[in-house]
C-alpha cells in the first residue's frame, strides 16, 4: 500500500488528494497545510471582503467531514522544513518526521515583501490569507484612507473589493502602467484611466520609499510605537501612517496593503536534490528530477508548448489541471500535461481585460492593434508565421473564448492571418474558417453561445 504525501492544502493539494483516492481507494493519503484553517481558495478572499460570501464560502469543500469520509488525513498548521529525497522523509515545523512513497509538492506561493522601511510594522497587510482578510476588514471601513502597493493582477482584484467597501483608495505601481506583466502600454494605460474615472488615485512609475507612523520624522518614535504595539500582521496601528513616495509626494493612510507580487514556496527544498529554477522544475508528467516526487500549482515550473519554455503560471486553472495530471501519474496512470495556460481575464472596476500567450509578441513576428480610447476598447494581436501566439484586449468581451482557442490550440490561420492584420475584429470568422478542420472547436464555445 502506497503512502502519498501532499504538501499544500490549497486547490492543487485538495484536487490531487481526491484524484488519488478515486483511483487508489486503499492507498494512504496525508495532506499537510501550513495554516490552521480548513482548506480554502485565496481567490475567494476579495468576495469575502465585499460580503458576497462568508468565511465558509471560501472553503474548497463545504461538508465538515469531507476529508474524513474519503479517509484523507489532513495536518493543519505545519509546514515542511527539510526534504530528504534519498530517505523519502520530510522534517516538519512541529518536529515530526514523516515518511512517504510518493510526494506532491503543492506548497503554492507567498507574498513578496519589498524592503521598505516601516513595512513590517502595524497597519500594513498582504491580502493573501484569511487572517489578512480579517485584519483588512477591521481597518478598511467606509471613508478610511487606504494605500495599495502594486497594481498587478492580484492587486486589481483586491482594488475592486476595497472600492466597494467605500474607502478612499490610492494605488502605487512601480511599473509604467497598470498590470504590466499582463498588459502592454496602451492597454495598461487605459485601465489606469478607467480607474481614475472611478475615483481611485493611481500613481504609476512610482515607488513607496517609507511608511512612517506617529509624528513623521520624530527621532526614535517609530521604534517606540513598534515596541508598544508589537510588529506583525496582527498588530493595529496607533494612528494614521504617512507614506512617502519616490515622486516626492506624501500620502496619509489608515491601512497599507502590499500586493507587489508573489514567489514560490520552495525554500525548504535547498539541498534536497530536487531541481528548482524559478519554481520546482517538472517534466510533462509533473514529475521532478527525483522519481516519485511531483509538483503542481503556483510552485511548479512546467513546460509550455505555446512559448516553448518552462514557466510558473500562478493561476487556479493551472493548479487544478497540474494536480490532476500529477495525481494520475502518482497512482501509475501515465498522463501528460497538454500545456500551461497563459490566460488572465480581469475585471477592474467593471472594465474587462484579457491576456493570452505571448502578448508582447515574438522576434520576427507581426502584430496589429486597434484602439478606441473614448470607448475604453483595445485589441492587440501578435502572430508568428500563421499562428496567433498572443493577444491583449480591453473591453472586447465577445472574443475571449475565440482568442483562447486560437492561441492555445495553435490553429494555423493560413490566409486568415493577413485578413486579421487588416481587420483584427474578424477573430470569430477566422476561428470558424480554420479551427474545425484542425480539430479545434471547443475553444470558442462560449462565444458561439452569445
């Protein structure tokens, strides 16, 4: 009987455990989560902040004895400290050592905290855990002055929730535009302009240089405040903070939210023998360089057939599919990952934008853009030979399924590439003319039903 150990109790860990149980009913399964919470989805936290769901609504499974009924053991509040891949053991943070036959590393990612003076003090939070959400809900009351660092994908989702709570919101982004890793200059600039029309102050090309508490600049006062209230995410500020920006401006804030990106939780793998680049490097079966050890989700670096390179794509659809493929291989059912989805669809205060594949274009490729600034609409298509390899869109909701189908399906467009260069709005026509004959039909199903 095989003992499967799954590190991580997020979507990847839960789906993997359930998949293993389905195909190996007698095997032993242990899931290890580092929070003292029932397994939950981080993507539901913004909905918790605006009151659309309660905490139970963030849980991945809603039956209290779900894991017990499946005979899946769940350890909470512990994490892996050391992996000995030769001995097939894990040393945990509570001092225990646990052995395994097969291991799935699904440890996810954590917020990347920039080295800013004052960022570790009270009143500064990430929006990553349920504990963070509880602290933010206490401070983000109507009329509160909130400054958010970061306007990437996660930052824009958080921003939506904050605005609906009635706060006075300012957003500071180091990049020259909003969502710089998802959108080109025109698209990112349009999203910024849209947010400003909704009452959000947006500072791009700007850094937070310091977060000060009490009488700004008073010698030694910062240390005294931290000594009294304590440093950490649970501490409450004693009054408004002063946030100094690289532009020379200074903003008052009752709450500062750090949403400056995430990094894979892979530090415990040092000297383990498991090869890591940006994330845990895997093959097409999600197995690492060590037989019997797999990785999935935000911490996994998998091969993407569209871009031709290994990437970490930290979105939940990838986590779910990678977990399924890894779990099947862990129980001896050979399965290969078809690819890594490079897709982001974002709702920023009511403005829908999307990004697929190599939206920046490829060397030697061609591209076309169509922009309607007044209508808040933008479409950018990038080609390599007769393939659509990437795209950006703002306000073009009718073609999202088609764009995904063409990019991920690697549909050869033939003469339709030149037609799209002349008129990029003819995406549906191009898809219908080419995809069916090449066996790519389902990608545009949502569009066809509109």
